[in-house]
C-alpha cells in the first residue's frame, strides 16, 4: 500500500532520467529554481513573522476579541492563494481603484502592483501564515507556566520571556509550521502563474501543456522532489524533538490581561491581519462579481464536480490513512514515508503518474480516452499527496483507544481486525471526520494536478477561475473563487474552533 502511494515519485525520477528529448535547457531549470528559492525565502519570512506574532498575541495575552480571533485567524486557510492574488491584483494594478483614486486626487502614482516576486511573496505570506500560527499556538498552549513565569520573576518583560524562553521551547512547532508554509509555496501554481512569477511548479505545468513533454516536465519536477525530501527530513526532525515541549500534568500558562492602548493594539493587529488575508480580497472579488451576470449553469456544474472530486478524494485518502494507521506498529518507518507525498507539489504528483498510467493505457484499449479512468487517476493523485495530512489526525484519534480498551475487546472474543474496526475506529470518529475535512478542503483548492490529469472539458471551480484569470477576466473569476471559499469555510471553521478548544479531541 505504501509503495503504491509512493509510485508517482518513482515515475518522476524515471521520466527525468529517461533519454527522451527534454525541450528545455539546464540553464532554464536553474533560472526557475533560483526564482523559486527567492520566493520561498520571502514567504517563509513574511508568513513566519506574521504567524509567530499572531500566536504570541493570542496565546500569551487577554484582550477584547481574543476568543474570536483565537480561531478566526485560521480562516484564511479557506481561501485559495490564487483567489487572494486575483483580489489584490485587481485592486492594486495600474488601472485598479486604489492607484486610480490616488492619481486622480493627489496627482501621483503608487508603485503597489503585485505582479512580481515581492508581490507574490506578499500574497502567499498572507495566505499561508495560519500554518505557523496554528502550530505555534498549539505548542505554546501545551507549555507549562513555570518556565515563562520564572523568566518574568527574573525581570524579563512579556516579549523577552516569549522570545528567550517560550519560543525556543516551541521551536520544533515553528519549524513544522514553516515546513508546511514552504510546501504550500512550492506547490502553488495559480497565484504565481497569474502574478507572472516563473517558479518550478509553473515550469512543470508549462512543459506539459505547451511542449507536451513528460520528460521536460520531469526535469522541472526533479528539484521540487529533492526539496520535498529535504522538507520531509526537517519535519520529521522537528517532530522527533517535541519532547522538549512540556505537555500534560503541569499547570498551563495563564495569559496576561492587556488594558488601555496595549489591548487596543492587540485587537487592531488581529483585525488587520484577518482583514488583509481574507476579508479584503474576498470582498473585492464579491464587488467585482456584482458587475457581471454570472454563468450560473456553468458555475453550478463546476461546483458539483468540485464537491464530488473533493468527497471522493477525501474518502479514498482517509480510508488509506486508516489502513496505514492500523498497520503503523508493523510497518514503522516504511508507512511514515508517505509523508514525503504531502511535501510534493500536486503538479509533480501528476507528472509522476503519467508514466505508469501510460503503461496501463497501452495494455487496456481505450483506457486513455476513458472518462472514468481520468477521474480515477486524479483521485489517486489526491490520495498519494494528501495521505500524510489525513494520517496524522487519524493516528492521534486511534491513540485514544488505549491498550487496555483494545485488550478488553480481545478478551471478549474480538479478533485484531474486529477490535480495530469495532472499538478503535468508533473512538476515533471525530479525528477521522477532521481528517476528511482537511483533505476535502485541500482538494477544493487543488489546481495544478487537476489541470494536468482532468478529463477533457472537465472544469472544477479552481480550473474555471484559473481560465478566467488567465484571460484577464477577473470579474468572471470572482464567482468560482468565492464559491471555493464558501465551500471550504465551514470545514475550516469547524477545525479551527476545535483546535482553539482546550477540551478538544485530537484532529491534528
């Protein structure tokens, strides 16, 4: 099972090393890789700084609105990065309302365009800061109060106690959050493509769609696969060092109450962050959409396809994650290697599947043109990439059914499989549902794998929005982008509220 999930990665290596004509030069790959590295560094700096600051404000202080912001600051995860890019590009481009107003009223222009590496870093930093925020907030909440209070007793201020004591203790969580941010930055296609930033992921899709060459696409994908392996190692190392963060059995940290100007500043910062990351781009897309007559038939059809794919992908992925979680004690590191798939961009997964799919298609007449085969391949790509995202919460949920409970079931005559599916899974049902939502939301936003592997004329909401945006029809791109946000928002809200509840069942 594990080897099946890792099959696409082997396909990438095989295609990249094949003697076929690549149609690209090594210099071109290096140029795309350099742009990708610069973008990743900037996004990590922006999203890491914003996420860490938000986690510090919310976790270590009490201020007006703290209960709301503790979970609401995770809501930007419902918005695809390309939707944020569309909103800001339309607002800040030369002919956009902001710069037009400034020129008309003040007689000068503001250089606020986002179609650059810096602009893409701004957009992706806002879109991905919740990863650092959530991981660091969870780590800080699990810490004991004694260490921070000891630092305060010795004269350290709130920020010094956080930066010198709490943050180093929670560093594995910061590293994990930044790794997730880097993974998403490497995987992004819609935002960077629209903002004219040439990354390795755009190179993968361009090589396939323009040149029709799997070998050329694999040349671009190979550095991404290497980066995924590095991120997998970093994430595993950070997870292995979690023993440095105290948890359980100790008095939790009590936030300090802010008053006056400090309380106002904390509330304004959280409000501004949520507004910039979600409310402004979503509101502007909604305003732009009101100026057109949406093609409701096409939108509804794309929405049905998106929900169907999301549900099918989530069911298949969670089923595989449950089977993997139940066999982890026997497979150990082998099963853990599926985490490498989550670090791999969707475009790379798609290219890796083309080679083994070609073998199947050559043996099954008409399979290449079969509608069902294309959808099955797409669901396979989702499962191979997102199995690790589902595995973590499922494993945490299964751990709630301790050895004594399983042992009691075995004494009552249950087989090992009966105890697993009759006792452990019911106990872990909340975690399994959380895993379903995580994968469902990710599939809703997935673009490059869908572009490459979808059957002909099978448009999801993400594909529809991308096609409109590439034609510079941003008003038409608004409705499908907003529909993705509306479909993802309930799941993200449920997950973020449970993570903000200290009495929650584990879902991550």
